[in-house]
C-alpha cells in the first residue's frame, strides 16, 4: 500500500474511476 502515495493524483483518480465504473 505504501507505493500508492508515490502515484500521481491522476493515477489514483483513474483507478477510482475504474472501480466505480464496475
């Protein structure tokens, strides 16, 4: 989980959109 903070915000938003898209 520690690697998530290194990811850019747009990457996190993209993952959230993918999860919400389901």
